[in-house]
C-alpha cells in the first residue's frame, strides 16, 4: 500500500511557483439544515453546496456519502483523510477536485488545484484523434506546473487488477508498461537535460482481485487500502481517472496512503505502438505516465502548456507524454 514505510522528515520545501493554476480552498458556506444537534442531508448524491465547507461529517453523518462537483465525484472519507479525483479527458471539460476531512470532522474543498476553473475551452487541435498542436509551447521551454499537495514519503506499492487491461495486454505486458510509466515520474525521464533529483520510489506486487476504487462515472468510491491499476467502463469523455487518498503530516505535503488508476476501455482504444496509421487510439504509456504524475502529487496544467505530460487533455496517437517536460520536472522537484 502506498506509503507503508511512513513519512520521513523533510527539509523546508522551496516556494512553489505555480504558473498554470493556483489552488483555492473553498470557504465555509451555508450549513445544511439541522434537526436538534445534528444536520440533515438529502438522500442520494450530494453536491459541494449540500455539504459546504465548514460542515462536520460527524454531525451530518456524511462519511461514505458521494459528493460531486462539475461532474466529478468523491466519497467522503473518514476524519483525518483527504481524497482527490483527477480525470484525463478528451476535451478538458472535466478535471477533478479535492475533499478533505479534518481530524475533528470539518470539511474543506480545493476546487481548482486539479486544473479546473479557467482551463476549459480547448482548441479544435486538442480534440480526440489530433496530435499535439504545432503552436504548443516547447516542452523544455515551459516551466508551468501545478501540484496537489500530497506526496509519497516511502514507496508506492501497487497491484494490477485481474480483469481485462488496456490494449488487451497480458498482466506481464501491463506490468512492464505501467512500471516504465511510473519510472518516468520517479526517475524524472526528460529530454531537457535535467538529472534525477526526485526521491520517489515504487514497487509492483502482484495481480489482485481487488479493483480500483472508481465507479463507472469516474468517481472515487470508498478506499480499500490497495493501490490498483486496472481498466473498465468510465463515463464517456474520460480517458483515464486517478483517485488518491492522503493524510496530513507535521511538515510538508500530505502523506499518500492509496492511489488507484483506471483506464476507460469501454469507450476508447489503447495501444502500445501508435503508428502512422493510428486513428483515435491512445498510447498506453503516455496515459499511464500522466496518471502516475497524479499518483505522485502532480496536478493538471491547461491550454498553452500542451507540451507537458500533465496537460489536462489527452492526445490520441501521440507518445509525447511518455517523456516529461520542464514544468513536470520542476513540479516534482518542488514536491520531493
């Protein structure tokens, strides 16, 4: 499980220059209706307005309830836990958000750190089946990045689901593809001349019957403590989704406890070898590298930063995201 070795003391983290999107924590709003000493929530799926920042998940009996924002969704975790959802989309219309429950049960949200507000409206050149636009800023000249305020202090332990996998890969083939993609993040693989200064590690364990804790609407369900990479049907428009759970530490970003990844094989085709005749197929390793970035704490960057692995959209038939851009590397260095 992610972080099983526990956090180590880290030195002062340098100031993070976030050029793409600055995080914003939602302030307390109107509280839910109350009955005596307890608040009352409506039945069914909740929105961030139904459970506003400042609410208590204990008073509202909200642990285990699904909360949504602009199509993304997370299940309210136990106190002392943060959950975030990040969706890689075909048009940039869905990104994600974070819900944090403090130790005393108080709710807070971060609705922008995942590449949300202000990063929509992508040009036609970014639509499915298109390659990276020629006007995209060169990957090694672009220093933009965004972070999600969590990191892996120990070793990210992960498993592969025992169901069908993207590109009809065997478990052994998927392990090689995913390991290569994860190592692109932990080893900061780039063509910009940067050496590896990131202290991040991972370990593959085995195939498991556990599934990624992600539902067909690309929303985070309750975590089971096992970090699983798998494939299945997600809502159309989402190529892949990462759900991550973390807990606070005395100093530095939160400590990653689990991160699950699912590829949308219900709506999209994946391949390991996108060639000249490729049409609307997504490169497995490019998508996996992007999702591994989320696992280790990177968030989305938006239009104008198409050369970065963490660009909020995905490009069919392109292997460009297998290798990190300058901003991707700087984001990892800021975290690690």
